C-alpha cells in the first residue's frame, strides 16, 4: 500500500508534468470541455481536472475561455493562473484583454494590468467589455461570482458619452460609482471639454448623476459650479421633458420656445408636444410625430396653432421701410408627409401636405426664411393601384393649392381639386379575344379608355355662373371669400360643379411609306358630363338677361381626327482629328393634319348666342359655365401642322485605347407652327422656336420664343402678312425667354445631388428606425475644395406702343461652397435683379468643425430678412442644450 502522503506527492507531480507538456491556449470549465487545438509551444491547463476547482463548480455559470501569446502558468496549490502577453479571457458577455491577467479560482477574482515599454509608457492596458459597455483602465480587479469590480484610471463609454475616473466601482446591477470623474461626449483620451465631478453614479441605459460639478473647457474650469447634474443616457428611446429655448425679440419680447414633452410611444412611432409663450402676449402649441412600418410606409406630421397679438409692424418688402401692420390673429399650419414602400400589385397611398393660414409663417419665430419667401404651397393626397397582369388601373387624388398674400387687405386664395380616375391602357382588339400578336400592321390599331371625375372648389369664385355680359345687369364678379366654416356653403355653391370626363384614345398604327417615312393616323373622342346647364333669354324692352339653371345630367362631347408624317435625315461630317472623330446632324421634319368640328353650332347645344350691347352685337356663351373643364371648343378647324427638329452630336475619343463616346452639342433646336385652312382670318399661327443644350454636363442653355407673321396697326393685330408690305421681313419677334447655367467642379456637384436624392428632411426624433441624415442644404461636404453654380435668366416681350422688345425681368444668381481647410467650410448664395437694380436674397454661411463641437455663422446682409446668427454647440444630441447662441434680425424673428 502506498502511503497517503506519498500518494499526494504523486498526484501533484503528475499535474505538473501535464502542465509542462500542454499548450498556451485552453479552456477552464465545469461543463464538458470543447476540443481546442493548441499552439505547438504552448501549455494547456484544464482546470476541470483539479479536484479543488471541482468543489466550486456552482460558482462558474458558463465556459471560461482564455489564451495568451507569451505563456500561461498555473499554480495548482494556490489555484491561481497567470497569463502573459496579449492575454485574453471571455466569460459569457464578459471579455477582457490585457498584457497580464491573473485568475484566482479560489477567490473568483480576475486581476489585469498593462506593462511598461522601454520608454516607461504603459502598453496593452486592460480593456474590459461587459455586454455593450467597454472599460479601458490602467489596472482592474473583477469578481466573476459577485459581478463586482474595481477599475483604476478608467475610461468607459455610456451611450454617446465617455466617463474618465481615477477609480470606478461596479456592482452586480452594473451600476457604476466613479470618484474624481469626468463626463464628456468627446472621444479623445484627453477630451476638449468635460463635466468634472467629485462623485458620479451611472445607471446603465438610464442616466448619469454627478455632483458637485463644474464645466471645463480646454482644461480651463468655468467659475460657476452646480450642486448636482442629471444627464440621460438611454440606449433605447425613452420619453422625457424637452427643455425650452430662451430668447428675446422686439416683436415677441422675452419668450420660451419649443419646450414640452417627448413621448416614445413604441418602436415605430413617437410624438413631441411643445409650446411657445411670449412676454408681449401670445402663445403657440405644436404637435410633431414620426412613424414607420417596416416594408410598408414611413412618414411624419407637424401641426402648429398660435395666438398672436397685434403689436407687430414687420418689415416686409424690398427695403426695411416697407412694413406689415398685423393685428390679432389665430394662425395654424399643417405639414404631413407619407411615403409608401413600392410593392408589386399593391396599392400606394401617399401624401405631401402643406397648409397654413395667411400669416402663419411670417409670425412663426421658428419658421425658416425659405418658407417665408414662398407664399405658394401645394398639397397632394393620392391612392393609386394597378391590377396585376391587367391593363386596368385607378387612382384617387386630392390636390390643394394656396397663395398667401402678404397684403393685409387681400385674403388668402385656396383651391381644392378632388379627382378620381379609372384607366384601361391601350390594347389591340386582338388581345381582347386572346389572340397572339405577330407584328402585323393591323395589330397597331389600339384602343384605351380613361374615366375621370373632378371638381374645382375655390374661395376665389365667380358669381352668376361665371358668365360676363357687359350689356346686362348680371355681370360676373370676382369675389374672394375669407376661409371660415361659415363661408364653406357659399364657397361650394359658387364653385364649379363636378365633371365626369370620358376619353377614348384610338391609335390606328404606324405605316412605313417608301422605307423612310412613317405615317401615323389617329382618332380621339372625349365626353364630359355636367350636373348643371344654363339657358339665357332676353326680356323684351329691357336690358336684363334671364338666366335659367337646369339641374341634372348633361352631356358635352368632342371628337377629332389626325394624321402625321415624319422622317429622319442624317448628315455626318467625318473629321478624323486627334480627339474628334465625327459630327452628326439629325434633322426630323414632321407634317400633320388635324380636323375638329365646330362644336359651337346650334345643333350641338353646347353654346348659346347672347346679345352684349344695345347695338345688337352678340357672342357665343358656354351653357355649362365659364371655367369648367371638358367644354368643347368653338370653331371649325382644318389645320396643317409643321415642325422641324434638329439634334447635333459629336463623337470624341476618350483615351488612347480607342474608346469613343457621344457628346451632345445641341440637344434640341426646333421650329413649329400650323395653318388652319378653315379659319376666315389669321390662318397662320405664331411660329414657335425652342433651343436647349447642355455642354459637357457643365453649361446649360435654354431659349424659347415666338414670332408673329401678321401686321399690327396702332397696337392691334390685323389679318395682313408682313411680307405683303414688301421686303424680307417674314415675322415679328413677340417674346423671348432664355436662361443659362453653368457649374464649376461638376464632380462635387454630382456627389451632392446623389446625397440629396438619398436623404430626406431631418426629423426631430430619437427613434433609430426613423433617423435620417441632414438634407443637402444643411450638409457641408468638407472633402470638396469648392463648388460654384451660376444662373442667368431674362424675359422679353414686345411693347406695342413703341413696337420694341421690352425687358420684363432679368436676374442672375450665384451659389456654391468653398472648403478653406478640412475643418473650415463656407457656403454662399446671392441673386441680382437687373430690372430693379437690387440684390435679392443673399446669404453667407461659415461652418467650423471643432471635433466634438461645431460652430456655424449665418449672415443675411440685405433685404427684409437681414440677420446674423452665431451658434456654437456640442455635436452630440446628448448635450444638445450645451450651446452658445447669438443672433439678431430686422424682424426679430429668425433667432
């Protein structure tokens, strides 16, 4: 029998021998070990073989994996393991890397520290990860049983913030207690700014509480201290109070703006309830929301209501001497954007709504200059669907437009246009009966169908059915009703009635003639249904015209036939230069014929002749009311149309490999007109000319104009050609419009356009699924040295009193950006009105990237919106209220 003491020495010797021949990578675990391949020169230690460790089986919850680059040493007696050189341990959600790690299996304590290099600098400092939290330290100890630890010289992340502390203690709830701590959103080891606190407590994913504390900028402490501070640090969205912004202006007095409550309803929707209050009277409330549903849609809406006092004289005009004297008002605004995700065969509901009262933007201290400069707004709400594998589609559209006059004597004009349509795309009758298309000429005959129900409702109404008769006492009157609930009935009664329109487009196919010509005949039919029709009659011995209204369903229809002949003529000049290969000119002449009956004839019943003066003169008046859509035209038309279109391209070599590309010199240059053979006078129409081109994607030029071939006598057009007076003058230029634009650094501009197409307007939300980047207007690209875009526009029209072209408007605009350094950027925009000889809206913006801070300077030097603002703020949204702001404006609004 072997003595007991000798048996103990034998077991110890076997353990040491096993450790000597093992690798440096291994597993220490209570559960069955997984197979691990060790390095050839390593030592593998299996703590499960140790009977001492087996007694503490319940202290370890999962596998402990460890490794070291240099070596691993295990003290079997004290049950301590030493890992040297790039040591690593992971235990569940916990991971630790350091130059040296010590594991005491008996006390359940892990110790880690770095190592000094030859210069005395600490290398391979411990990096401790616990789930999403990371700690960097000089040294640390951690009890994996109690989940408590101490970290010396620690740096850890908490959401968007960083905590530096001399000592950090962590408990089993993952709460952190720091002593002599710094809290910052700067990611540098030596931060630019921080909140320095004697003590600090961090509740993970919730808040950071510090106190007493003071702010330190560039290692310079501020003189003002605070007894305690509370900093939210939720890892997920959370509801909370929104701190208002304090300000002062001449029109509002002192005010608190955008204070309220943020409600994170769920993962897909949030809401913000904010308000303003002004010391000179008035208040405002605002409700904002963002929502999304994955693979379905996303959107946002903003509703604002304000009660404003009439103590304002707001500069508004070309000079600050022109003012708006506004009284008390109740203003509101609504914006709603709903964007669907396109799915095949599914209906799409979309909305883009912008509605406001007349002075809502100009009296809103938070409105942008762009919104105030745009008095017209347009809204559309629609639902569209196409049936799968079918030519049928339908949609419902509600369109709205409004114009806000900044003249207090003129009310707001608003128009509402609801529409519903049903369409069948053009098909060959052969397809209706299941036939197969084989390319025959007869298969080119195609029919379609469009049904549209529409109505135009506006507060700018024309009384008495919109009819105007100077001889009678029922002359039409334009009236703009103020928009209110009490006026809705009157507005609707005086608006146009609903109209149902049927369109049947008929294509008769295209016939090739003589190999080079294409002949295309066509027929169209359209019919409209009205719910109201008028009959006019004169009272004998009186200048009064009696108007009878016939309610019911009334038809009006129109039809026409057309025929067109076109061809292409090519001319090529072979250059064979070093870069230029050839120039090609494409000429496309076209001749068409259109015939339309005279639907003003009595047998159709669409028009009635009405006497207009005491001399017996008369004119045709529509029996469906003026301004209604779908009313057939008056007069027989048998017109020949003509046009000539030109396109010029060149072929250039791009490299030495012989690769060529096409470059457009003239995108389009065309002349068009018509000759109505059925007209009794003015048979020839005006001649229209258009030219547009874009060279090298940098320079764009567009020109349109019209020429009149008839003479004018004392400013009145007469049916006599200019050529009849002799000479070579064929036509007189009546109007000319042209605009040019060119861009310098087009590559940079293309990058910005791509960024603008992929982003949307920034939304005030902290929902991860709703976060969006800044729009191109707010985003400054620091990697681009400079950009510039120049626009020039001019419009001319003939003045018949002098028989000369008069310039109606000419303006030039410049905008762009200059990146002075990788941290400084400048953007600018300006416009000059040559007719009024004044600069219009001009702005200069300077941006400075301050690493964890940012500075912006905005200056509008001219006009009623002249202002300046200087803003310095922390980048992180966590400390968004940590900012310095100074601004001033002519109106006191844009602050």
